[in-house]
C-alpha cells in the first residue's frame, strides 16, 4: 500500500515538473504585458514603441504596453514587483525608478534590487545643458560657469520636478562647479522647456530629442552633453566633462525587468529578444537619431548596473539634500 502511494506521488511530482518544463519551453503562448510608469508619448514610451515590432516578431506574441504613471514611476514598479513571475508581466524601468528613487523616497514598498529580475538595458539617454541666450549669453560651459559665479543667486534653472533626474543632474553640476542658482521645478518636460524658451528661467538639463528642434530654430543654445563621451546624434557637441568639469557624468538608462523569481529560461529568452531588437540596424539608427545610445547587456551585467547606479544616485541625493517622503 505504502509502496503504491509513494509511486503515485512520484508520478505526480514528475508530471508536475514535466508540465512546468513544457510551459516554460512554450513561453510565450499568450500576450506579454510591459508596465510603464510614464505616460504615452514620453521618451520612455517612444523607445518602447520602436522595439515593439521586433520583440513581437521574435517572441511570436503581441506585446501590450500598460501605462501606470505616477509617483516617479513607483506605481508601475510596485505592480510588477508584486506580479506573478510567470513571464507575462515585465517593467520598462529606468535609472530613475531603480537608482534615483531608491535614495530619494523615504520608504518604498519594494526593493529595487531584490524584488526584480533584471533582463537587459535598452538605451542610455543623455541630457544636454540648454540655455536661453537672451537670459544668459554664454558661448560654452566654461563661460556659463563664469557668468553664474559672477552673479550668485541671480540665475534660475528649470527642472521637470523636485527630485527628478533633471533636477539632480543640475544640482550635481552646481555642486561640482560651486554655483549658486535658484531651482524652479515644473510639472514635466514641456513646462520646463517652455520656461526656458520664455526666459522665465535661464537654462535646463533636458533630453536631447526634446531640444534639437529648438536649438535648430535658434531659440536655445546647447552647451554640452552629460555623457562621458560625445553622442552620435551630435558629435560636434562637447561633453560637460571636456569643458572644465572633469568626471561629470549624468545620464539615465532604460531597461526591462521581470518580477523576482522569474524562471532563468524565460529571462534568457527575453534577454535574447531584446538583444535582437537592439542590434537591428533600422531600430538602432532611429534610436541614435533621437540622441539615445543603444545598449544591450547580459542579465549579470544589468544586475551590476542596477547595483552601481543605486549607490551612485544615493551619493548625489545625499550631496544635494533632496528627499521625498
């Protein structure tokens, strides 16, 4: 009797293992959802839509973008952190959601490292220092620093909100350059950009793709890019580090995460699908034209990136004294 019972249990166990293996092997067999903590039409959304056709072709399933914006991307992050790790729920996260927010917010309902399964980065996204020449007529970064130093507290810089990447990028810039400027937070990128165009503020760190047309129209002047190296979209635009602030670097990345406990086989398949999309010449060209730098990483490389960025932004947040409860 006992022998028969043990045999039945063993058969049931082996059947369960076989069913799970078959399910993982068949993945995906239904649409895959990617949560996004930012609104439709945002820079993150634009990048996701560029990759979507390639991912759908490789995976053989429809990709659903689910917008859950709010709280600096934390709402979408929490939804994925608590989701079932079955391979059908992912997050398009950023250096802000998985680096800045961990230090900026007093308490999060998840841990940015242990509650997610990193898949791969997609792109590095630079900011540019854009100024209104009618407010501060600087020809380059060195000239800008000299003019601001000569008039402490006179000039105001815009940001997309208190504690956002654009705020912290400028705060770190001011900290390193020893500048005294007034911070004016706005509700988003368009409002911050308009404040510079109207002359309400003198300058802003903004996504290159949001500033190219204004620079071409002569409404703003681009002084430098925040990455360590010059970018393909504007190879003649010097880095800020080249212009008197050695070591200055402030950019964000976009990347894909799954919930913790995601099956390694599924994570590997999604990583491979992202690698195929990022390596596609047409997709890569479009990303570069928008000022992005395509960036594929292995799962282990991406884990290291998240860990390093968390530590990096914690130092920046501490240095500038930013905090959101």
